[in-house]
């Protein structure tokens, strides 16, 4: 079974089962969210829907007057609470609590059956998708202004990250190419470059300079060699756009790592510490 087959199986299984079983699964599991996690709902006019947004605040936020960098993460259901997650959580909140991290995390609810549409930049001839421009417009024009007006944030690109895995890794990489003045850091875990391989590599090739700090992570057992090969090729293209001495790329290939939340959960701590 190759990488594309495995990833598509995951994508379509999620879409098919989402409406049928998610409510039951959430009721059956206790909440594991840290006391530093809260949520709110925000209208997303660009997407013609509302989005649940999860917020992680540093443990000393209420006693401080300082401003904090912000990480925007996709698939918010899966980041901080086993109760809302599908097949396990990232444990982002517990990890940051253990580090006494001075950062705000904004987890964005994925679109359920529309997840593939939201997280893919270009339409795939076989599988569709391609609505990431609209999704990113929501983040940049609606969500980020709301967050910056509501919380004490450092608003510049140097202190703003975009982070995700699988299709979320793809859209995070694309988002920084499209909005380099907004997102200066990227957590790119197991990116599904295969979905728009031709377009994303062409876009990177035509990009004149690349100033984004980026952390790549994948396993060498995610299906076949395509994932590692794609990351190696993308890293090479990035290095043609800037001096390697800048030390703004990091690529981790986990031996035996598979395309799942265990890989991403275990890789989150080191990625955060390197990026911030």
C-alpha cells in the first residue's frame, strides 16, 4: 500500500465517519484539556460557516501584561482534548504546560467533510479540493485580527506561526508562501505534498526568496518513499532561495515513524523548542 493510498484512506474514512460517530465518541471520552485551554465560536464569512476555535494561554497569562507569540494550528479538534479528537490527540496543552511555554496557541476547527477542500491549495484532478485560499483568507482577515484584538499578542510575522500535519502540513507550507508577511514560522509535519505535487513545487520554484523558519518532520514508514523524497526535494529548493548558513530549516526523519498522531505528538516538543 503506497503513501497516497494510505493518506486517502485516512482522509475519506474521516469524512465518511465524521457525522455518524463523532458525537458518540466525544460523549464517551472524558475531557483531557488543560485548565489553560478555552474555546469560542467565530463566524467565518469567507467559508459561509462558523468555526469553533480552541485557545491555549500561558499559565501566567492573567497575571502578566506581556505580549506573546502565536501559533495557528489546523485540525483543532485533535490538538488539546481527547474528548474532541479523532483517533488520539497531540497533547499540545500538556506539552506546553510542562515547558512553562510563553506562547498562545489557536486551534482551528477543521471542516469535517469539507476538511480536504479547506486544506488543499489546488484542485486535484482525481480527488477535488482546492479551497485553501478561502480558508487562509479566513485566518488572515478574520481570525488573526480577532485574536490580536482579544489577546495580548506579538503581531509580526517573526512571532506568528502556521502549523499542521498531513493536509494541514501542506496548507501550512502553502500559507507561508502566500502570506510571508503574516507567517514567519511553519511547523510542517508529514505534509501531503503529493496532493498538489506539481503545483506546490512549481510555486516554490518561482518564489524569489524564502525567509520563513521551517521545521519539517516525517517518518520513514508513512507508506512508501514519496514522503521522504518530497521533503528532501523541498528542502533543496528552499536552500536555493537563501544561504544555508542562516540555519532556518530543520528536517527530522523518524525511523519507523508512521502517518499518525503518535508521530506528531512525540515530535511537537522538539519542534516548538527549535522554532521558538
